């Protein structure tokens, strides 16, 4: 089906945005699970526009969350005047998460959204919203089952919005993170079956912060024991051939405890571990 273009996006996208507003309006009050990523930021902004002070934001702080995400999430929405709450959950207290099975994401989502749902109910709010979009249904995402079991709503998906459409609309709205790369939980860097520890999560977080400081936006540092497998876009690979940069990365990664540092010649790709274990939600 072909759609007429209007001001850089399709009429169909306009219709989806209208549908999204109508869906959110039907909740009357809502708590939005807000991570600071573009999807949840866009959802929160629309929810705030539609529901005003009846839209609350909740951000989860856990050992599995990149440290910079908490700072970014609060900074972005401070000027909107939205009631923003941060809840800490030590997910590694859950043995099913710590053991890192293939369906770890199911157990993570179950614990995270049970906590958010309890918070919402304590505030007298029955609707909890999260930012999955239609592109997410094409990947292996065991966490979706947990959302369904808990009755969590995914209005972006229900409105038929794709990731590209969300980014375009976010840009139109002037959201500062409209082009920010996805940053899923740090556990997605660890192969399934390898137990998750706080030490390894911190190791990954610091390693990725180092590479971000080099100007690389999209990347992953996958951990295989004492080996760090670095995934970056092909255009960033020359940085690792440069003697100065490669020596710096090697020295800093060794300080973090890695004995071997490898550049993945296949480049950066979301969910690369999905091919073998279907465990990554990105």
C-alpha cells in the first residue's frame, strides 16, 4: 500500500500517531516504564501530552543497567515536569537470572515489571506502559511472554509503529535522543549458561564507556571468559588498526581484567548471540 508523503513522513505514520494518542487516552492514568532510550522517551512524551500529570515515569536501577542510562534518563525529562520515580532492584538476587539461562529475559522482565506494576497499583493506577514496537515481534524475545502474563501494555506496538517511524516522530518532536543507539541490559553481553556477576557487569559497562569516549556510538563488548570480543561498525574498525588507539584500548581493557581483546570482523550487529542461543533482547 502506498502512502502520500507529507512533511517528511507518511500519512500512515500520522494515523499511527493519532491511534497511539487514542490508545493512551483510554487508560486515563498510566505509569510508563522509562529507560531513557528513544522508544520509552517518545512513549512518555506522548503519554504526558495526552494525560498530563496522570502520566508517571518509573526508571529501574539495577546491576544490569548501564550506569550512564540513569543519568541520561533523568536529564532528558527534567524540563517536562513529569513525576519521575527510580526504583532499585537487585536482579542478581534471583537465581534464575543469575544463572543466565536461554530465557533469562523472561525472568528479568517478570521481576522488573512485577515491581513496576506493584508501584503503579499503590498509586491507584492500573495501566503500566512499555516501549516495545512492531519491529520487536520479529526477534526472539522471551520477555514478551512475561509482559503478557502481567498485563503490561505496549501501545507503540498496538499502534503499529516501527522503530524508524518512532525515530522520525521523535525527531519531529525535538527529542534529544531521537538518534540514540539501543542500549539493552548489560547481561546481553554474556553468553547464556555463563553465570552473571556484578564484577563482570561492571567490567562490560566500563569497557563500553571507554569505547564510547573514543566517539563510537554503536558497539557491544561481548565477554567470553577473559576474552573481550568487540563489535563496532565497519567504518569504526580503522581506529583499532591505528597503533595509538589500539594500544590504548588494549591497556585499558587489561586494567579491567581482560587477558585477550579481539575485534569481531563481522562488525556490530544487534542480537548477534541470538544466532546461537536466542537470548538477547535488543
